[in-house]
């Protein structure tokens, strides 16, 4: 009997220790993403691609990159998070070229190396991929936006339009503006935000592009676009 009670007590202690450890890791990673000093050279590289950007604009791009990493962190391991912005994607790609800094950041802030894949748009103005749905859902959750009926766009979805990025992705709250009848799904296309929010019906499992609450950082609703990290 004493042995059984002792075993139960050890199990409880191990469980509590694991909870505390995971909580501390979560706090550490969130702080790392929030406070990390990105290499200054990233902004210079972005400016070469988009020379019309001001210093404030470039600071906004770096804010968007930081926010994207927060979204990846909330998504969890082995869950693709698409990149909804061309200008943030350029910053991300340039960050990777600082190989030592990027590897260190990924290990400390995300617990694994995040691979970059080429930027891609959604399948169509009204058809969203799983990775962009996840990005949309978590970004909405972080900004207290209803993903199914948004009153505004999350920052990383709004930045290309706000900064007049010629090859950027534009997301419209008014779906009529996103449907030009051309079927264009490349860079510079316009996409319907509410279709990203629930492009294929509200069913599925939390954390995998579905609509039940609690997954991907606790955000409910479906969500949607670009290159991705996992």
C-alpha cells in the first residue's frame, strides 16, 4: 500500500514539474520573440527591394516579422503556418541569410529550426489553403478579431496593402472587391478575408485548420496564404 501511495505521489510531482517546466518554456519563448534584436541589415535589404518604404515603414515590417514568429510559436510543432505578406516574407528570407543568428533565434524562440518555403498565394480569391487558414485564425486571436466576421484585418494581413507593396497580397473585408472575375491568385491579387475565415465550411479539429476553439493558441474559427514555416 505504501509503495502504491509513493508511486502515485511521484507521478503527481512529475506531472506538476512538467506543467511548470512547459509554462516556463512558453514564457521564455514568448519573451525571446518579443525582445529579440533582429540584425539591422535586414531592413537595408528590404529597402533595396522596396525603395519607397520609410524608416517607420521598415520598422512596421520588422514588427510584422516578429508577429509572424509569434503566430508560428502558438501554432505548435509540425503545423504549417503560411506567410500572408510579401514584404514580411522578404524580411524573413533576409533574416535566414544571417545563418548563425537565425539558427540561434529558432532554437531559443521556437524550439526548432523553421524552414522557409517560396511565397505562394491562396489557391484562388475565395479558396484558402490550410496554412493560411491557420495563420489567419491565430493572428485574429492575438488581436481579438472575430475570424469569421472581422471588423479589421490582422496586422500581418494588412501590411502589404498599407505599404503599397506592388507584388503584395491584398485582403478585402468586402468580398465583392476581391472578386475581379480573372481567377488571378498570384502576387498582387486581392483575396476575401471572410472566405479565409471559413472557406470550406466550419468543421474540423482544433489546431489543424478547423473551427473548434482551443487549438492554435485557443482561437476559434477557420482561417487562410503565402509562403510558410513549420
